[in-house]
């Protein structure tokens, strides 16, 4: 059974799984919020899960604070009598923990806490000031699988790409107009293209005009086809302030493109500096500028770096993270029965 937001429940991927026997419970957050929370008290969204009587419950969480942001879900889970696993897709030192002891108790109650990289796990242990003895790390892999990298584009005109939701707080796209408006980049035969949609589109566009970078930085919009993006682009730029292990990076690597990324989340676990891409020490204009300069001086190595990046992405696919997750869940469920 999956309990999901109504838009996810109606997706083509979920429809395919329903044909294989998946039961789907959908929910829709209503406004005003007070009425929605009142509804949760008497007619909870997750009542279907109680009737389903699961052996194990996987909480697919955006951050370690998801249950603090959703108190009605936290209360529901406390009353759900089965093993629980918290799957944490993201963490950052920018998150504020108002009640560390309470959050720590939540994680202690889980049969397992799964992270998509080691750094997110380490960060949470610092935030909680305690070790997580029930923690597991399963690195993400590309949803796209290619036997060989895409042909590398001509170097006559260089195209950089940023593939992410337009959210400057976490994704750091506000740094791109600042970097590419400098005198050094103005004289170079290149452009920076942003693929994605989000609340900060107008803000980013205003920054492009503010820094007079209209000839260098362009907003393209959403493109569903990963291969279409990378057929004509040379390198992915991710100036993120926080990450899990970004699929955008692993998909670019699968296509045979090197990546410039900041040292946050799992970036350093999948991108090797100087080998498959370049790592900026911090999500700042100064750090990103110096890292981009290093990358530019190695243009003749990009194709080879992209080939190594493809090999790394294939290696991650071969690890089969979905099988690792399933095995973890089955072991926990089986141990519960054996007791």
C-alpha cells in the first residue's frame, strides 16, 4: 500500500503499479489549515493504513524534521502498531532544530533510519549530538541507464546547464548570474542555461537583469527528457546550499557529463574532484567562481571526465539501491515475526 498526495496518486507511474496489485490511498491538504488539522483529528488521511494493517511502514521523508512539520502524521505513526523505517532524502546545517531531544526520541523509536548519503547521516548526528545506531546509508542511482555516454558536443560554443527546481534558498541559482556576469566570463564563448520551474523564477530573472547577464544566463523552463538536455550541453553546475544525493548530478554523469557542485550532501560521495567533476568548498560566489575557473582551465579534459562520470553512474546503478532498500525492509519485517 502507498499513501500519497493526490497528484502522485494519479501519476502514470502509480497507475502502472496499481495494475500489479498496489493499493493507493490519496490525500489532499485543504485550506484553511485549521480546518484541515481538525479533519485529521476525526477523519485522518491515513485511516486506510490502519485498516491495511501493515507489517512495516516506510516514512518517505524530505528531511529529518518532516514529522515535526506534520504533527498529525507523527501522532498517527505513534498509534500505528508495526515496525517503522524513516527514509531521509535530505539534510542540511541550515535546518533549525528547536527540540533536539524530541527529534532524537522520534528517530530512536524507528527500526531503521535510512539516508541517501553518509554526510546527511553525519550531519544529523551533529544536530542531535548523539549517534544513530539504527542508521543505514543507501546512495541514490540514476533512473536513466545508458550502456555508453552520449556523444560529447562540439566545443565551439560551451553550454553549461543547471537542472533543478528554481529554489534559490536550497539550490543556489542566485549565484549563477553573479558568477557569469564577471569580466572573465563575459569574454568567453559560453552560456549558462537553467532548466526547471519553481517559485523563484521571477527572482532569478530579476538577478539576471541586475547583473546584466542576459547574454550569458538564460531560463529555459522544464524539460522532461534528460537525454535531450545533455545532447547539446557540456557540464552540469549545481551551486546548492543543501542536498541529499541529487539525481540531476547522477543523471548528467550517466549521460557522460562532468559536474561542478558544492560540498554539500552526497555530492562528494558521487563526484570526485578533478576526476569526474569539480567540487566547490562552499556555496558562495567566491568559492564557485574559483572552482569554475579551475574547470575552465581543464576544458580539454571534460570529455574524458564525462566518460569517467558515466562509469561511476553505471556503478551506482549496479549497486541496485532499490533492492538494498527492499532487503532492509524485509529483514526488519522478518525479525519482527521471529520475535
